[in-house]
C-alpha cells in the first residue's frame, strides 16, 4: 500500500475524503440477489477504497458505514450488517495494521453490541500509532445526533462553571464532536447517483467539495476515486472570499 508521490507540478491530493457508500441494495436487486449479497460485495469495495486512498496520498478517509437511521431497517438486515461488521473487525485489522492504517470509529457506540465495542476498542488500540492513513468508520452515526451531543456537552461545561456562554466558539464546539482532532473533509463523495448528504458530517462538511457519482458502491474502484479527485481539483475553493 505504498503511497504514490505527486509528480512535480501535480495537484496535491485532498487530505481528507469522506464517502457515503450508497447502492448496495440496488446492486443486489439488479442481479436478483438478496440485499445481504450487496452488503458483502460492498465490504470488498471498502477494502479497495482504503487501499486506493492510501496509494493516492490521501491522509484521512471517512466511510459512512451505518447510520443512526439504519437501525430502523428490518431486523434481519441489521443483524446481517452487524455480522459483516464483526467479520471486518476480526479479519481486516491485521492487514490494516501491517499497511500503516489507523482505525477510528465515530458514532453512538452505546447502541452497538458489547462484543462489537470490544472489537472496536482492540482495533483502535492496535492501530493507534499508525500514520500512513487514518480510516474513520462512522457507525450508528447521525450528524444531528452528533450536534446535539456536542451542545449538551457544552451546556454541562457551562453548568459546572468550566466556561461561560460567551466563551463558546467554533473551536470549542468542534472539540466536542465525535471527530475531535480529525481535520474536516475536503471532499465528500456519494455513490449511486443520489444527491444528498443524508445527515452525514453536517458540521464538518461546511466547506467540503461535493461529488456525486452514478456508480453503485459495490462497483466502486480506484478509477472512481481518481475521477472524484480530478473533479475536486477542478473546483476553486474560496471559503466565502474572492478567488
């Protein structure tokens, strides 16, 4: 998983790429397969995306693995998704660690089963010192939920006298998000042709470039990531100022 060195004069890759991995169910339906087959194929696409991001020089990649709304899906599908998550955490961590990938998980872990939380803690601990790429998995995650959690934490600080309401600024708020210490995404990709962000990283993506791809997630390849990065490089990022 050697990172490619940018050629002289070539654009610098985005530091942080976030991806809404959409289309597993439609991929399976189009082939007359159960939705679980799409999720399994989607897990293979995760492996490809991580390897491609590292090779292209991306420093952080965040994957929207399971939303807070996904708990409303049929119990059988949720059970299968949790089973795939267990398999990923058991089988992929060794490969991630050997390739210098650090794993972080963001979201409401209290809703995950205890054994999954144990696997997550072990994986995060094992890979904590890796520096080639940081893989952030958003599990049981919702952007509004995250904002409410941060606001509640600040309210508790004010109540306890640790700060005054007038002291609160963007940095203090960011430090109480699930993603504290992680730079905001430069590029947000959504697969499957849908054009919405679905309650994902609402605060963090305030200035991210959005790229929507028609490819279904199980078919996502390095070429698709490269295409999104090329589109990103074609944008002028002004952050509200004059270019």
